[in-house]
């Protein structure tokens, strides 16, 4: 989040790697520990820092909550609790124990106000830089007048943490990464796909100009959360194209590995949590606008502050407008989005939040990328040439409503209830080529096809979850616990009218002219319909026990059930024919456990190990006797070392992981069964396994004052059930680096930085029919192909300038060396996507 200068987060890190038994009961003790404090009367902020240093406890607070307050002198023997009560006695501030090593200072009722939107990870610490004593008074005045901000990314997560409480990254026995608001701003990220292109360990596979699939550790990411709520079935994993705009979100949490407790049905590669923006307790108006290559323009306004009732009612409104072409023509895209949220303190311990958003997308899409020759060799088509059609369109409207209730109870207990309704409708008509290029004539042997929506396709979701978190002592050991449950309902209605061939033949793809293809008429009112429903529910419980000041263990389990059905039928004139083909899947009372341990070596380093499971349905396949094949387990085992420096502002990790997705359905060769539709659904064994293993290394945060970094290296080897690679799109070696440095002294108004994406080769291989007739029959023998994208590296540069206390601007140059490469490798008939050529983005940000 953003706070007005000179607000800072003051971190006073514990000196010894122990805990304070008398305060939080994390280690055996018969009497509360007392310390010999000697703190003079002084500003409250510095007094709290002194208490942290003398007691060895980490104390966290935002400087604005202590501004103008003075602490009385404190001398003598006190417990930490008694000392804090004395220092805060007349301040209208209180304290909260986060864990055995961390205490948060907050205002009364802040549980439902400022601390709630400041608490999540990736919040901003902003402080005026101290003037260098070697500078002249004139230089100091000039620099101070600019009110330059230092922004620090702090490493805490909540939505994907086993105990669902705010926890420093170093104390989480899983691989969790954060993409902060500042990193998203500096890299000009506008939607979720942009974020994950820059996220450590994630491979983005382009599906079309509007959507992408995200891959981690060789597995497609299928689990998405918003504000730590129940899992959504969306964002690139449904037939409707599109990804959410970032105007609504503050930051993103990425859990690489199995989401055992909250994921439900999913793959063991990763889970994402998008954290919404929340209203602030003070008035702020934020604005940004950008213009870039290929007519890429975007503007966003973000207004927040209290509305009344002495600040108990707060609001936030974010409005986005974007319009862009692409480096390939004639594709284009326009987006409008409005997001609004209200927060109200019903009582000092009860917070009610209601909000919603509406997003309009209107596009002329490119659906199938660039084709290759039939053997998989690159035709080297121009990057500006797109096999799109001038009449194509893809229009979506996404509507979201949500409500949250948080109730704090005595001590450390809190109940959170979340409900979200998310509805999307899409209307489209587009053409697509699905043909390799003839290596001799350069022609496309197959005519294009087209798809139309006879009426809007829809997908409706409703998710609800409740979580109770708290802490207590058991046999002189502190336990943090979480219990809860969630429910997800999804309904998708996709109807389409296909046209299998239209328009003239393309005799030379290098001379393709989209104007030569008129919009084909739909020959009849018949259509195909897919009606899919999902109902998923689960209950979970977890606990973390602090066995000693250095060792803690966390464990839990989830009990899940789900039912999926998909009915495929046909219709005419809006009347769907009765019957149709229905496929069903049922999984009941599937248990997915999680256990982890973390041991602090010293004040900076911790060792950890964890075991996490997640399940994936076997899509209604049957065993001998007719029973469904049980769901597959996705078991992720990790061992690693985590580190934290600069009072938690810089975090790192190195982890070894091994994933076995076992129990996948494999056909029983001794039996076979063909149903009335001619489909074989029996019989199968639950004996297949997908495997993935490798190394993750990451460093994220503040290397030095004004120097931010987000970087990581991933090594991955994966193997599929049927042999070969599980994900050939996943490079064996993947390195991402982002950094930003505020220049010193007279140049403090300037910030320079950039990013690097480097990876080893990836490929796609298989067999392909180069020529089909209108009935889908192959007219020539199938041909083996292998497409390869060699190793590459792409560099981006950025320079920013603070104009005055309210305005700053930046110029970004992407793909500085204009490297030609494929971001995604597909098959000869398409799904090959060039990486963006060299381009620029000029951006201006304002804040009052």
C-alpha cells in the first residue's frame, strides 16, 4: 500500500533468536520474563525501538500512528507486556502478538481500519531520505522539498499461509513469493498475465491474444484465490478468454507447490492469491497514465479516504481505461473497469466490507498465433503479420460482487467470512487458421474456420468461506490454530456455431491480406452447447506449535468433496435438444494433509521441510465394476533454507523440491467398454504418475536503502505419465531479475533499473496431419514434427524522475536489443507466439 511521506514502517529486530516466554508462552516458563528497562521520556516511536532493542523482541508499526506522541520514562524490572502497556497508556494505541518473535503496535479498532490494508505483504514503507551531512544546506533544501520516497517491500503473507494469519516469509515452511504493488507499477503490469511473466518460477504460455495458461514446476496452475477466499475456477482455465485487470488488486501472493489446505481440486505446481485494494484511513488521490508503442494507452484513477462517522466508514474507487493495438496487425484491445469498496467499523472489533467491480473488454483477437512448416521448422514470418480477420471480435463483460465480515474476539481470536459472486458473459465471432505452411509454395493448404456465439456464453461463480483463527497456550507452548470451510459453485454455458471452411485460399502466407476475407454468413441456426457445473466443498484445520524458541511445527488437513458434470448437446434457434452426452465426476471426502517444520539457525537463517498434498479428479473414468477411479494425489516434498535481512525487508530462499502426482487413470489393456455415444470410459487403473523435481532460489526486497530487487532462478526436470516431458514449455533453467535503484545525493530524484528474463531452450514435438478435409479426415500421412526455441535472454531498462512531491514520470524500454524469439512454442498449425519486439512505455504517476 502507499502511505503519505514521511510515513515509514519502523522495524526493531530482535537481537537474540529467542522468544519472550512471559509474553507469549512459546517456551516453558513458570514465571513471566522480566527485563531491566531504562528508557528516557522521548517520542513514542523511538521509545518503542529502544524497548525492542532491550528486550530482543521485534516490534512493528507504521510511524504515522505514533506521530506527535510522547512516551513517559520507563525504568526498572518489567515484563514486555507491562512495559508496552505503560508506554502506550495514554496513546490510544494497543499491541498485538503476531508470533513468538513479533509484536504489532496499532490503534484501537485498527483491526478493522488502517492495519487491515497495511498488514498484507508487499506494503510500502515510505520515508524521507535523511540528508547527507556532507551536502550543503542548499542541497538539503532542494532535496527535502522533493519529498522523495523510499519504498521497501516487506515479506509477509497471509492468504496462502497454513494458519491464515500474517506471517513473515522466513517462518513459512513452503515456497511463497510476493509480487508487490511497486514492482507491478515499475514493470507496467496491467493484468495477471503481466504479473506472472515477471514472477519467479512461473512460465506463461500464450493461448491467444487475450488469454494465457500459467505453469509452475511443470504443472498448469488451476487454483486461484482472491483475498484468501475459496478457490475460483477461472483466469485462463475456462472456455471464456480474458485475465483480470490489476486496478482492483494491491499485490499477488504465489505459493509454488501443493495448496493442500485451501486448494480443493488442483495441480501441485502452484496456487495464486490476488489481494484486493482496501480503503485507507486518510484521503488520497492517485492517478497514472501511460502511452507506449503500438498505440498502447492506459489511464487509472484511484481515490480513497474516510466518508464519515469519525473515520469508521471508508471508501475506495478505482477506474481504469485502456486501449491498445499490438505489434501484430490488425489485432486490438480495449478495456474499461470500475472497482469500488466500502469498509465500515460496526464496532471497534467488527469490520464489514462490501465491494464490487465491472470490467468491459472489447477486442479484435488473434486466436491461433503463427504457423510453422509441417516438420516444425520456423518459417520466420514477420512479427507484424497476424493471421487475423478485420471483422473478428471478442467482447466480454465481467461483474463481481463481494462481502466480507471480520469479527475479533478476546485475545487473539478472529472470525473471517468471505463471499464472492463472479459472472462473465462473452459474445464473439472470429476466424482462425489451423494449417501448417507449405515449405515450397508458402501456401496454407487448409482454409480457415470460424466460430460464432449465437447468444452470449456465460460462466457464473459463487464462492463462500469462513475461517476462525486464534492462539492459546498448551503445556506452556503457544499454538496458532485455524479452522474453517469453503464452498465453490461454478456454472458454464458455452454455445457456438462453427463454420469449418470459408474464404479464398492463401497462396502465399507472407502476402496475407486480412481484407480479402469477408465475414462468413452462418449457414443455419444450429449450434452446439456445453453446460458444465461444479460444486466443491471442503473443511480444513491447521495448527502451529512453537516447541522451542527456535523450532516450530505446523500441520493440518483438508477434507474435500466435489461433483462435476458436463452435458454436450445441440440446438436450433435457441431451443436445445433433449438428452445429449453427459460426463460426471464425483469425489467424496478426499483428505489432503500438510505438515512442515522450521528451525531458526540464528537471527537471519532458518531451515525448513514440508510435505503437502493436493488432489486432482480423474475426470469420471471408471474402474472394473463401474466405480469412479479415485482422485490422484499431488504430493510436494520440500527442504530448504530461508533467510531474512535488514529487519525483514530483504528475504531469500533456496529449496529442493520433488513432486509426485500419482494415482492418475491409466487404461486397463485387458478390458474395454464402449458406451452408446461410442466413447470408451472403462476401464482404468489409478496407477499413472507425473513427476517433477528441481531447485528454486529467490531474493526479494530491499538490498540497501533505495535499492529494490526481485530475482530468482529455477531448475526443473519433469516427466509425464505417458513418457517424455510433462511440460516441454517449461525450460530446464529459468532466471528472472528485476531491480530498481534510487540514485544518491544530488541525483536522488532519479531512479534507474530494469529487468532480465533468461531461459534455456524449450520445445514441442509430436505427430500432425498436414491436410484435413471438411469432415476432419486426414488426407495425407501424419508427419512427425519438433519445434524448438533455443536459449534466450531479454533485457528491459527503466529510468524514473520525481518531478515534485506529487508527480513522477518514467520511461521504460522493453526488449532493448530487439531480440527475436518465441515466448510460446506450439505446433506447426499455430499456437506459436513471438515475444514482443523492442518498444517503449512513458508513464506518469500523481498522488495527493
